[in-house]
């Protein structure tokens, strides 16, 4: 028997004992070490995704762990391997998959939402979803590979290069990771945020940070680029104010990457896109190469996970882990089996 945390609706989790079933022929079974709480998990907790997730579902996907068992058809993986999971199960048959874009498969299943996830001690997943970890990366740190891969994909989508001015609208965990990857590329990064604690946190990490509530925000941001505007802008805010801002401070031929999921359709100043030849890019999840890039950034010490991980809770305490703390919180980890690190 093993423990698993089930989402039951109404902002409630129950931790139960479950039977450990062997992996299927094309699966690996992972003993989960850590699993981070994602913004999507928070949406589930608040009941916004009940129609998709349903009740009595184990969620969670930002994880790390050690392979416990492998199915009979699995190659290149063995018990004891330290891994993370890229939680996307594509169909391989749709027109998008056949174009090599399996991360945006037309029939994509997201593990931990459309299937049971990693807030449990043992998790079986398709073998094609695993990525192996180098020895130098701890399992606690590896739990941020998945959100870091999101940031890597966003940076790649916007074709960011050294020397550019980059603006990140929203200083939450994903925004902060985008800023870290952009800085590693060699850009000049500014973060725009409404929360005073996150502004101070960003400044402490060495970023230029602006308060989105300032009346002269646009003037400040233009001064940050000597009037040129930003070459690449990432909107992680998901609000109309963020959309209004990115057309006000964009450089000529800027690339604007939409990272956030908007709950309502925003209004966009398309005239600015014509006048300045702007580009608006969508960015959804990640590709295999983004995961490998994220792992490499961690293994080479280019991104410090301790700059993002601010809280840890045991699996038995998952209920309180979803209650926002009074102090600053960036990334919260659920320590499922921390002893296997």
C-alpha cells in the first residue's frame, strides 16, 4: 500500500492508502520524491477545472523521483534511475503530431489533469515522458525542471538573443523563471509586478523591477530602454492591463509572447502591430528539447532553484500547502518521499 492525495472538490484533498499496481508494458513506475504546486493545480483547487478533472483525482505534475519498476516493453530505463516527467501524452496520429508538433497534439492528454498525477508515492507514466537527471542535480531541485522548461520554451518561441531588452509582465514563479533564463541568455531584464513583496524579491535577485501600479509606469519602462522599447515581452499576468502595457512599451518589430491563459478575451491594439511590425506569439507547455535545456541549466548552475523554491510541505499536509501563506511564496513543493533524494 502507498499514500495518494485525492482532490475531492470544494477546495478539499484527502490522503488515502492505495494499492500499488505494476506498470503497464510501455510504462515506468516512479517513486515520487517531490512535486511542486503549479498555477494550474491552484485553479483545480479553486474548482475552476472540475468539469475536466472531476472528483477523486490525484493531480500534480511538476515532479522528480526514482524509477521503481519498468514495463516489459521499456528500454533505456531501469529501476533506480533518477528522472523527471514531461507530462504530455500525445496521440501520434493527428495532423499536428505528424508535423512534429506533438506538444500541441490535437488529442493531447496532460498527465496529472486528464489522468492521475504525482501527488502520490508511486506514479506510473508512459515511458516516453521521462527525462533522466545527471548526478549533480538533487531531486528537490529537479522538481522545478517542468516549470523551468516552460520558461525555456517561451524564450525559444520569442527567439531571444543576447543584448536585447526583455520585459516580463508578472513576477510569479513562471515570470521569475523566464527572467532567469533570459538573463542567462545575456539580455537586460525588467520585471513588472503589482505585489510589493515580489518586487522586492525580484530586486534582491538582481533584476530591474517596476511596480505596475505606478502612474508613470510606461515612462519608467521607456526610460529603462533609453526610449527604444523592449525587444521581447512576456505576458504572464493574464489580465487586460498586461495586454495594454505590452503595446505601449514595445520596440519596433518586438516579439510579444503570450504565456498567460486569459479567462476572458482581451482587447488588443492591433494598430500598433501594423505600425511597428510587432509579432504576437502563443506559447504552450514545452518540447523535449526544452526539458533537456532546463536540466542542463540546473546541472551547470545557471539557474538556482533555491531562488524559486520558498516552501515545502509533507504529502500528509497537502491541504494546508494550498492555502497562501502571509509571507512571500513563489514555488511550494510537496515532499512525497524526500528521503530518497
